[in-house]
């Protein structure tokens, strides 16, 4: 009798758990979470006449830097009631940081669900740069979030991400390091000079990439695929080594040459490397 009762309670408990999960799924699929976030998030837009540097320290936000047709810089983001996103402008340097009302921004489960499910403009900080203007210096730290840079020419860059992807398109980066703990690096039609690309867990993809001076790509766990621009294919010397994985460099490309000006050095602990 006792075993039957326990069995019945187990069945009822399992049904209730499955029902609860079903209701949660239906609520998410019907946009309940999106509506909750949109109701709580307030849009902010701030304009600046002159900027040379941008730094950020955000917990759970995406960051996008792009060109605009405006003559002024514009910072756009959404802020909910339980967080504060503050900025400071000092000598043409814009600093942005995120904190809670208790002074420390804790990563809550609800925040993570919001970010993963509703990964759209309400979770994104956008810095719009005037068309004929370039930022000289960028420094970004992100706990959870993606970073996207489009159509920029940056003289110095430092990026550190814990969880999230880094993407750049039609961008020229010189002097600096981009380091990810967990996430992918994607580069398209970009020009790198004296740059280090580093991931601990994730893939690195670079298409139509131009190399100047020394560029290093290092990956602990993940694959690396690089295709060089027609210009760099003739002037860049490449070395590639993977401890556990295959390394393939096209026969049409230059290999070795550590004393040459333009160098691409690729290393991986676990993963395949392909350069063409």
C-alpha cells in the first residue's frame, strides 16, 4: 500500500513539473518575457559633440559600435528599474558602467533568461559614430554579452569578455588585444595590425582579412579558419600549429619568415587550423 501511494505521488509530482515547464514555455513563446522586459525598460539617448575614446564595464549587455549619418556621437540604451547605467565624459573620453541600486551588479537568473531569450535592442548599448570620424581608443569589459564593431578605424583596442561573441565587419584595428573566455570571434573584411585574438573556448573565423605587422591568433579549445585578402596573400608570412588537431595552410600562401614585416602566427591547443 505504501509503495503504491509513493508511486502515485511520484506520478503526480512528475505531471505537475511537466505542466509547469509547459506553461513556462508557452509564456516565453507568447512573448511574456519580452513584454515584461519592455514594460520595465526605459530608452535613453544621449548625444556628444566630440569623442576620442570609449570605455565600458558592463555586466549583462550587448555592445554595438557603428557608423551613422549624424554629425554627433549618440549613445542609445535601455535601462530597467533594477539597474543603473551611468556614463561620464572627461576630456573627450566617454566611460560607461553598469551597477545595481546596491552598488554591485549581480548576475541574476532572470537577467540571464532575459538576455538569452530576448537578445535584441533592449539588451543592447549602441554607440553611433559620425561617418567621417574615428575613435582613437576603445576599452571594453563584458561579463555576459556580445560585442559588435562595424565600419570603424580604431588606433588602440582592449577587449575582455567572459561570455559572449565578438564580431567585427569592415573594421581596421591597430595595437591591442581581444580576449574571450567563452565565445566566438568573427571578423569579416577587416584589417588587423599588431593585434592579438585570444579565446579560451570558442571558434575563430576570419574572412577576407588584411594583415599588417604582427598578428597572433591563439585558441585553447576550438577551430580556427582564416582567409586572407588578395593583398595580404602576397605579403604575409604564416605559421600555424595545433597540439591536438590538424593545421592546413594553402600552398599559395607564404609560410614561415619570422623576420618579415607582415606575420600571422596561429596556435591552438585543441582544434583544427585552416588558412587559405
